[in-house]
């Protein structure tokens, strides 16, 4: 997909130990329809190995599992099982996928890895966990900060998606806002209509904030919002996604994308699989 | 027959040729062709059956169903239907019935009664409601209002949960502890800058510090455990809130639509109650009908055997137009399913499944409130149907049962639909034998079929009835699209009706036989290029029908003419007579002569029936032969023991013999043998006899006469040939035209016989002789017989005396 200087070639979706069907399904469908390569990125927390070496280490398992001691051998076995779960889910999601797709398992901290692995032609998909415990252990804001620090565009996905079809809405901060062209490009690929909101037309309130707060705004049936980072606050995308139950794509302004440049090396151990 | 004095027996009279056939009298009916005749229904001459039908249809009590019996081919169904139609039109139109889903127990669908014609309206209204709901429900659940409220609920609970974790996170961070997500759960570890302290570094810490950290982790773990254990409760609360929101939203969406749909059925409590149940079910199960955002939940209908809205459809079991009267249903194939309805199944992923919309009505449902016409033979031969019919009538309700479960064909889950109350008048049709058999072996028959309508086989042949039958012939021709019949053709059809009735004074009411004849006559008329069916066409049709069926008759006659089967048609012979028998094969009857012979000698007083001895004779035949013994015992040598051994046989008979119509012929052969007087072989004999010597009526007289006539004619008619028939059978004569012509020309004769004395005189040329005092007149045939019997007795006595003397000498 090419859009006036921003050319997206890859969709990167972060996968944890229990990937949600919603984010995987959305990632596969978007990648297919936008003709992007798909990279599933499973991050194994490197802290867990250090934890397992502690003499008092134990984990609490919900659903009646209770407290159980944890050691390196048990942890290793469970991580293998978790990888297999993710592999199965990923393979299921991309089984009809015509483009290149790949699942990588990396060790490290998700926030750092995302920033390091992504490129300027990536869309990094960040899904808001529905489970509060996961939200607590893996703060979304940290992830978002890392993603925004990268050269990639960022797609924020709410835990529940309200609509899978509908117009693509661009929030334009200026007449030459890249969000408009990107939204038009995506809408064309999805076979949907594109609608544009002029952020300056909303009196006393930035348009994006207004959109987040007022669900009855004119374009009420959109399935995706596209906006440019910097024109609005970084938490705006999260607020829109949460309030309206739809993904929000935040693209980097041209100068920012060039400034961020090439990704840094992660140093993490990587395993890859092509279904 | 008591002797009343010395009266000389009447000489047997030749039946005048005019009495051999009775021509139709249509003088009272003015018409050129049947096209001019006023139509008439099929119930002529059926006063008795008509009265039964009227009674049976008017009595509105349990068990007064009708069993209509009569001859095969009488087309009783048509006749009864015409009677029922008149009655049904004046009766109220029965209710419609529908099956609806039982939301509380889907395996037991509910039956609802509606006024006639309303079932389809109900179905359409519910279908429209469903269509509206399909649009309204998803749209209201996709509205921003709904999402906003839903999001508010989610955020409230997420906030509640998040606060707990955030506080814990904050507390942990303050104490240098991090919460980690493991593959299976959560754990805590000492950390610095968000990174877990390496184990070696932790182990290098002073013990007090390590202990302190572990204690802090222990406290936080308890808090973590508490928070996590509260998650299910929070989730339950959230789901309850969401469910309540869904119910409120659904109620908002469906209430107005349902109220509008229910308005048209407000006066029908059962329908209104169902719609209310439907409203509750919709609200309770709204998740089935709308696309859900929850992970793991499916969009409406996806992955389910049927559209979830199908549960609200209406299965119209039976519906009738208002004012259409009571239904008349004829079920020609009364299988259990066709009779009381059935539950169908459809294959789904390798399993058979069913639901209330797959319940199909049976004939009982369609006939409910009216009449159900069934063929008795069909229903008793269909498995389970007869029992189901009686059970339904006894219970007064139709309970659909799955035949597959009766015989263990399927064990899949099935339905138990609400039984439907039934008020139906069942009319069974069958032949008399079947009715009498059923009455004998099934005591419940009389409980359920209390009204018998017995159709006559024939009607008296009066001028009025001939006119009525002529009009019926016109109706048959009209209904079957046949040419009209001219007067002569109608007359011949009427005469054939008399022939079919085996009685010149009666007309057959077996309409199907007349219809077959008319169709063939029409064919002959078409071949001959006639605009109307004329007498020759009917005649040709009769001849063709006989020719097609008469191969066996022709072969039998051929064997006689070739003297393979020995039958004399001239001369005379002692102890030998031509008997006559009738063969009925495949609906065609023909007569043929059979030689009957007798041998006598002194003996123990027995008449041996050889047919009986070899088990070829039936009980009626044996009875006839035993009657001969009674005749001899009562007529001859009354003061002397019967010392006769006689043997009687049907020569060259290789099949079974039954009936007593040859008993007079056997007696003639026996008397001839006793008197040693020859019998004429140019005559054939039929008729049964009683112990007093009276000759009695038999069946098939026309075929028998024609059978002997055919042989005589083939060999050449001599003028002396003829047939002896019982006087009582003269009224049955409807002979073929060629026989009548021969009789009129004096080349053949039919003799009407009243007594054996008349017959033996004709067959021997000797007077039988009437007993005067204790003896028959000298020289009479009876005197010869009596003397012969006394001689046999003397022989027996001498034999016995010699035997005793020989015994003493020894």
C-alpha cells in the first residue's frame, strides 16, 4: 500500500501468551485487504527467567489454580506450550492469507522490542487487553509510548470491536494532512467510503477529542479512524478507540518518520516460522 | 317334501324362448341419446344405505362412525362423497390449527386453535414481525446509544478492576517489586527499573534484606490473590449489567413491533399468550439474534442449524377458507404418517434433527371437523394405522407418533407435539367379507363404527329403475368423456346389468363394471366411426371382453371337442350324466359340462363320494352327496335295510369340486345305475336336490347353459339337446342371443325342473312312478330302483346267512 510518501509494507501484531481472536482476526483481514505482509510478534518476558531462578519464586494461577512454585524447568515447559498455542492461533488466522506472513518469538521487554523491530513501512498493531490483570502487568501506555517512538504507524485496537464494516474516517488537522490520503487509500482497499473531519472546524475543541467524547458526531458508523500523530495528543487515539470501539490508525508526520530512521538491534533471541 | 297322494308328476316343460332373456323396457323414458337425459347421482336403489348414511352423518356422538360395505366396484366412495358434500356444505367450517415453538420445552411444541382462515394470517404476521426484528434488533444493538451505554458499563467495571491492580502496582513499585505475567498466571519479583534483579544479585543481599523483600512480596501476593479472586465476581456483575442493558434494549426494540403484530389477534387468548411468550423469549435470548462484540461469541445464525428467528415462525398444520364448510378428505394411502401426521427430520452434520416446523399434518388433521374417508383394507394392512385410528377415535385427540421409534429405526431426539383435539366422522369402505371378519376378530370395531351402510349389489328391474339406471349410464358416459348412447345401446347396457346381476329381474349396481363396458363400447364406436354408441358397439364390447378373457374356456371346449375330455352329446348310457360346472377365473366365468358316473353293488348302505375320498371335494359337495343317501333312504324299500354300495365321481376332474349344484345330476346317475336304465347324453343337468327330491336353485345358470350349448353347437345341434335347470332359476335367465335363437328355432331347449321325478322321466323316457300304498307302480322307474335295492338287501341277507352257517359248520 502506498500513500503519498508513506508506503506500508508490513503489519506487525503483538501477541502475548493468550492472543485474542479479535486482534488476530483483524490483523489477518487488514493485511489481506491492504496487501501487507503480516508479522506476528510473540514477546516472551525475559524477566521470567530471572524470576524462576529465585528460591521463593511462585506464581498465582487464576481459575482455582492457586499458588504454585515456579522453577526454570517448569517455566521453560510452559513457555513452549504457550508458543504452540500462539502458533496454532496464528496459523488459524492466516490460513487463507495470500501474502507473506511470519510469526516471530522474541525475548525481551515488549515495549523495547516493538520500538526496535519496527520500520517506517510498518503498521504496528497495539491491542488493548480486555483483562485488567494483563493491563496491570503490561501497561498499555508504556507499549504505546514505545510504538510511537518507533518509525512505524500505530494502530490502536480496542478489546471489543463494535463494527467491522463502515466508512474510514480521516481526522485532518490541515488540508495536506497525510491522514486524508492514507484514509482514502485504506478505504479504497477495503471497498469502503472515506469521510473527512476537519479538525479546525470544531470550535473550542480539537476535533479528535470531540470525536472521542461525542459518539453521535456526524460520522457515527465508521470502522476505522486515521489520524496524524502530533496534531493531537498521544492519548487521543486510545480514547477514540476505547470510546467508539473501533481501531484507530496513527501515522507519523513525514518529518518524524524520516527522523526516527532505522530500527535498533534488539539483541533478543529470535525464532521464526512461516505458515 | 311330503308326499300328498298319488299325483302323477308334471311333465317337465321347455322354457319358452321368450323367457330366456328379458329385454329392457324404456318405453317410459323419451330420449334419443343419453345426452338428453337428466343426470342422477350414484345412489339409486340404495335406500337402506342412504338411510344409514343420513343417520351416521347426523348423529354427533362418539363411536357413530360409518362402515360402508358393498360389492367391489360399486364406487361407493363416489356415492357417499356426493351425500357427504351436501351435508358438509351446510356445516360450520372447522378451526385452523398451527404448531408453535414451546419456548419453555422445545421438545413439546404447542398446538394453537384459530378461527378458520386465521392461521395463514397469523403465520404471515409472525413472519413479517420476524423480518422487522431481523432489521430492528441488530440496528438498535449497533446504535451509538447502545455502544455508549455498553462502554460505560465496561469502563465502570474495568475501572473497578483497574483501580485494584493500579493500587497494587503502585504499592509494588514503591517497594521495588514488579508484577509479572507468566504463561499460566501472575508472579512477583524484586526489581530495579522495571527489571527483575538477577538471582545472584538477590542472593548476595543481606539475609535481613532478602527476608524483608520476601515478606513484602508475601503481603503483595495476598493482595494480588484477593484482586484476582474478585475478578470472576466483577465479571459476573458486569455480565449482569450487560444482560440487563441487552434486555432493556431488546425490549425497546421489540415491544412496539410485537404490540403491532399482536393487535390483530387480541381476541384470541391462545395466540396472544404465545406472542407474550415470544416477547419474553426474544428479550431473554436477544444474544442469539444480534452480532456480539464479545470474543468467542458468534454472529446471529452462524454455526447454528437454523436461523435463530425460525423459532418464532408458525407451522400451519391445517387452514381453511372461512365458509368453506366441513372438509371431506379421502386418504388413499393411510400409512401411520399419512393418517395422524408425522415428524420429519433433516440431516445436519451427520445427525438427524427435527423441530416444530417439521411437524406435518395427517389426514386426521385435515379432516378434523368433517369427514375422513378411508379404505378399510388399506388401513388394516398398513402397519400401526388401524390401531392408531382406533386410539385417536377413543382419545378424541390426534397424538403424532414417530413410527421410527416404534420399530427402533432411530433413537435420535424427537418431539412430542401437543395432541390436537379431534372431532371427525370416519367413513370406512370395504367389502362385506372384510367387515364380517373385522367384526369377528376385533371387538373394538363396534365401539368405533356403530353405523353400517350396506350397499345393495342390485335393484329390482322395474321400468322406473331401468329409467334411473339409464340416467346413471348417461352420467357415467358424461363423466368419462364418452359418446352418448342411443336408446338401443342403453337397452343393451341395461340388459347386461341384468346379466351381471345374474337375474333377469334385477339390475346390477356395480357401477365400475358398467363403466368398463361403456368405455369399451365407446372405443368400438370410435373404431366404427359412430357419432353415438349404438347397440352393436355395446354388443361388440361384450364380445371383445369375453374373447380376451376366454382363453381357458376355449381350451376347455377344445379338449371336449377333441375327446380328450369325454362328454357325449348324443345317445344314452346307464349311470352316466352330463353335469355342469362353472369356473370363475380373474373375474370371468364360464360353464363347461362334466361327466358324472355312478356304479352300484350290494354293500353296507353307503354312497361313496370319490371326490371326497381323495380330498378333492369340498364340504358343500360332500353334503350334497350325503343328501342322496337321505333321498334313497326316504324313497325306496322303506321296510328293508339299505344294502347299497354306490360310488360317484366327476370323471376327468383334476381339481377341487365344491358346491352342491351337481347333486341332482349325481342323483340321476345313481338312480340310473340302480334302475339299470340309461340316461340321455344329449341333455346336461344342473341343480341341487334335497332329501325329498325337490330340485333347488343354483348359481351361474346362464354360463352353464351356454357352456353346454357351445359344445353341442360345435358338434352340430340335433334339436334334442338341452339343459335341465331348476325351475327356480328360470328367473335368472339372461342368455346369449345365439342360445335364444337356437331355442326359438327348436334346435336346443332349456327345461325347468321342479323334482327329481320330473328330471329322471325326461332323462330316461320312463315315468318315475308315484308310490301307491307300499309300492311303486309296476314298470315304473322307481319300482325298478326299489326292486334293485330289495335285491341288494336279499343278497346281503343271503351272504350273512351263509356266513353264519359256514361259521357253525366250522
